[in-house]
C-alpha cells in the first residue's frame, strides 16, 4: 500500500495480490510489460505476446530521480516497498540519527514528520514555502507541526551532493546526514508513451469521462489525465487512483458486453496529511480548507488507512469492494452526496438475482470476449505474488462469465500547476 510507506514498519502495509486475485479467478502474470502494440492489440511481457479485446492501463507512477547528482546512489526513498524497507533497515537501532529530506511536498512532509519521532530532520526544498503545492490554506498548521517536532527547514535550496555521512546543499553548506531521502515528485509510467503522443506534463494519457483513451484502451490510476472538473485534473493519489481503476475495469467488460458504461464522476477532493503517530491534518477542497487536525485528524487518518486496504481471501467481499467505487468520507469531510444517474430515483434498488461480474483495479488487464463470454487476464510489474500466465483462451473446467446470465443485473451507478504531481 504505497500511501503507507512513510510508516516506521512499511512491511505491514503489504498486501499479497494472490489473496485478492485467486479467489475471483483472475490470472496473474508477474512480469514487466515492455511493449503495447495498440494496432495489433497485443502486449509483450517476458517475450510472450498476450492478445486483448480491451486493455486497461493502470501501470502507476514512479519517483522522478535526480540526474547528474554526485552520490545519487546513496539516496533513499519511500516510493517503493523495497526503498522504504532499505531506509527502515538502514536506520534501525540507531540513536539520535540525522536525516535530510529533499522535497517539502506531501510525501516529504509525511516522511519528515515520521522520522522526527526518532531523530533529527532537516527538510530541504527549492520553494520558499513548505507544502507549496498545497497552497496557503493548511500552511500555518503545517509550520506549527514542524516547529513542535523540531524539524529544521532550509528553503530556497536543494542538495547538490550526497556522501558517506553527509550532504552538501546548493548554498555550499555541508550537513551531517546518516541518510538522505529524495521525495521530489512523481511521473506516470513510461508505458503511457505507447498509447498516445499527447501526454500531459506528468506523462499521463488524456481520457474521456468514461476513461477511454483509444477505442480498445482504457486508462486509470496515476497514468490517466482524467478531468476532475472544468479547472482541475485528478491527482496522482490513492483517493483518485482507486475509483479510476474500478470504473475503467467495469467499462472494459461492459464495453465488450454492449452494456452502458460508467462515467467517472469524482467525489469531494480531500487531503489527509500525517504529522506523526499522534496527529494529522485533514483538508477539503482545492483551497485545502482545514477540517481537522491533531489527535482528531490522526484518528480519521487511521480510519482512512484501514479503509483503503482491500479485502482478501473472500470472493464475495472482494467483488463487493470492487463495485463500491468510493469510500464513504468521515463526517467532517462529507459535505455532499455523489450525484445519481438521471434515470434513477433515490429509491431505485438493484433487482434480486446473482451478483454481477466486476473487475478489480490492477496494473494491466487484458479482456477478451470469446463466444459470448468474458475472459480476463492481468499482468503486473514486480509486485504481488503468483506466476500463472494469463490464458485468455477458454480453459476446460473453468467458470466463465455468461453475459446472458447477468445482462438484467448490470446497472449504471454514477458515484459522485503541481510540480511532477503529488502522491496523496
């Protein structure tokens, strides 16, 4: 769970993909996709071509790493589980360590405040303000929290060299540092370049309201430049990535079955910034109006962190969670209900009958319509477990999704300039 990698034991945030995918019959190939051929409708993983009728690209984003920085190989990060574990192991057992955190955005702030509980932290950013992308709304609360935790700031500067036990700033200052953590923005997966040329400044693929990029390709998560409203696109953040994946997966299957597609209609925009184990800051709206802080904020942060964990092992719960596009917000943040489709009244209820098929969010989903049946396969980068290759041709003894069985039970439920992007 990437949003929780700032925590002192990041390994506890790990979820085995096999416990989510196997119970619902999704085949998983653990490998890296290098090629997407949209003309031939195939993806290539480990030299194997995998055909698709519909493709969902949700390959995520990665940290923008510095180029030409002396000692860059010594930098730590919390962008991946391996990176977070390396930092945790490096500092484990040390007393009163010193850490330089480069980047005072959302990720850098959460890393700095967590590390400050066990050592000294220097926060460095080229901007003149901490949390510059968050705007002035929460700035005073953030500054107060940093003061209380004893976190020193060096703004309007950056790191120009990292050595053994030290870091050098752009003003020439040499700082003692047991570790240097790099958290200066993220960018969409390079696979987006194989979908289209007109990417946005974060490397994301423009999509329509149904998350379609090409006739046979849907895009979701950190790779999708989906509209939030007339003025904003979605953030590279879990609160948007999760519903994007659910809507894109649903639409890929519904498109093959000639069923109505869902529109992506985002819920209220919120931020949830942890300051340490005892405090957090919650804001609402693009002006980031502070709604809760301190112990109250920390309680809501813990509830949200629990809510974003997917169910495992139980197929019924997994599919139900996949169909629940939005997590209900804490009462201090929920100011409006998501709009209903125009053809549904508030009292409309789903007809009794079998559960309809649903698709989970994943890295890359290949969907094939085969003689009236939907076949689903999934490919992911080096994450999760399992080694079975997607077999999109019918397999004897395997249950297939029969559209005739479910056709009457599919309904449309419409839920309601930042540098390199921010993760939350």
